[in-house]
C-alpha cells in the first residue's frame, strides 16, 4: 500500500479514512530510517536552556555543546547568561583516563568566575560510554559551593528526544523538591512554553487581563528564584504537552497541583484555553473577564486575518512538528484560514493525540509518526502540498522541493501563539505560499 517506504516503517504511517488500526508511535526510531528526531541530550537541553540565569556545562566532546548552543530563540526579561554554552571538550586522552577531573575543573571555573545559583551538568554519549561518575562530581560541587549543581545523564543513544524531555523534568523536580513546603498561593504555573519570540509574555498578559497571577514559568523567561515558587501554585497549565506532561504529572503527585492541557495556537484553541483557566479558578469575576476578553480578541483576530482568506482558500498544508498537541491546533488553525491539511506528522506524538488527529483531518490525509525526509518528500509530492510547517531540519527539504515553508519551531522570529500569533501566522503563510519564487523553483 505504501510503496517506497521501509517495511518496518509502514505501521507508523496511516491514511485518515483508510487505515483503521492505531498508528505505531511512542517507540524507538527504526535503525537506519534517518529519523528527524533530535537526540536525548538535545531533548533535555531544549527544555532547560531557557532558564535565564542557569549555566549549562556539557560534559562531552565540543560538538554536543556547539550543536545546542543558544538553541532556542527564547527571550529573556533579565539575565542573558543562558545564551552561553560551556563544555569539558572531552578528548581521546580523557576517554582513556576518564574525564571526571576535567568536569570538576570546569565547575570550579564557572563558580569562580560567575558564582551562579544553578548549574546543569549534561553527560552526553562519550561520558556515558566511559562511565564518569557525574553524579558524584555534582554532589561534591554542591557541598563545596552551596549552589545547585544538577546532573542530567542524557547520553544521546539512551532513547530519543522524549527521553531527554523526561530527564529535564526530573532535573527540574530535583530543583523543586527541597521547596515543597510552601503556603498555597492564588495563581498558576505555565508549563511548556519557551518564550520563543516573546510568546510567554503574550500568555502572561492574557492571565493579567483576566486577573490570574502567574507564579512560575517552565521554562520560558524563568529564573532560579522564580522557579522555586512553583510548588505553591493551584494549577499547572501545560502548553507543550510533549515536553511537559511528565513534569505536570510529577508535580501533581508530589505537590498535589492539578493540571490541564491548554493550547494557545489559533483563535479557537486560544479562546478555549483562556476560558478553561478562568473556569477552574472558580471566580465569577474572572469568568466574566475571560468571556469579554476572548470575545473581543477573537473578533479582532478574525477581522485582521480575513483579508488573507481569499488568497489562502483551497491551499494545501503539510505539518511536521515535535508534538501531537501542537499538530492538532495547527490543523484547526489551517481550517480557520480556509486551508486543508493533507499531511500531518510529529516526532514524538502520543497514541491519544494521533486518535484525535485521525478524526480531525479530512479523508485521505496522510498521518506519520517519526517520519524521515524521504517519506515527507514522497507524501508531500503525492498530496500536492503548497506549504510545509516544521522546524529547522524540515526547511531545506521544503525549499529543495519548491514548496513554501513556515518555521513553527525554536528559530521562529515572530510570535505565533495567542491572538497576536494568529495574524502573524496568516501573514507569514500567505507571504510564503503566494510568493512568485515557487513558480521558478519548480521550473
Ligand atoms: S547524539 Fe551523542 S554525541 Fe551527538 S549531540 Fe547527542 S549526545 Fe552529543
């Protein structure tokens, strides 16, 4: 049925109205299939990197550090220290004789120069293979300096990007657990927003509009001191479900904080998210404010995007993003813009998210888990996609095929969340899809 696709990959691909069996997902990538997923270490780093005053020491070869240096376009309202990357730069000699001493020296140097309150130490592939006792080095450094030095044992080969997310969440819990005894505060934590192009600030403004205080943010524009208040919140709002549901579950177990998923992409989902948060506060005044605010902003966003509908109507979209929850919002958002989704895939989507996607998309839409470039190319050509929405690894593929592209990942420069993001997204998609360059590129 799916020709020119590796036999072992066939169960990870389905067509919405044709294949009744659930898609194969939440499993290791097929060896040799050239997965688009990042490694375990990268998954952990992208979650922790936006903490603005944290230091990141990468215990491994210099390549691991350079691969993830300033990896997210996360913005900060304060410190810019997180934009640095430190490495022990392991060499052959260290592989033979061990790298623990080098790691101790690196921590000493960072402490002597910057005296930070928080350091994350990542053990990458080589450190995992040679077996340096990274935990012991971090423990000793905490004792010596009184700062938090948290190990993140994330060799790239020990799973996939989702494993890295969990390791980052475990590291955050190590930070929070000693601060569990706090009086409950009237406010929420926002999880899984990384303040790309200032999106966390947009969401915080919405919370201010409806009178809901934000206590901590994970991890966009976070700081060590602000994170420590998180156990006092009455609700966790999870935006990027793929990276942060695990943290929300652990916080519910340890601190008794309930959580909800809330997407701020597209008019429909943003409105639902704000109203849902207001409902859960139990305050009639907050509900009233949320109702009035979302009605006003939805109308404004609808009016601002209306001029694009004519030039976007009938265009076909392909989506390949990190998590399933975002993919669901994007399908809805394209529908709001009069466009049809013909292909949708994710790196780390979950079974329940694929089930929702299967019901949401039009008949004949191709759904893929953990796709590779060859599959994306084949199905985008077959389905006649006009634009691909993805991340940095998908961009060259789209351009080589002469297909428009919209970056919905770390590198985006315009906010795509909230009502503000709705207009930015429509404008960017319209500019890209209707650019005359594609006529020349496709010959
Ligand atoms: S796969 Fe291993 S060597 Fe490569 S970046 Fe990830 S941790 Fe470093």
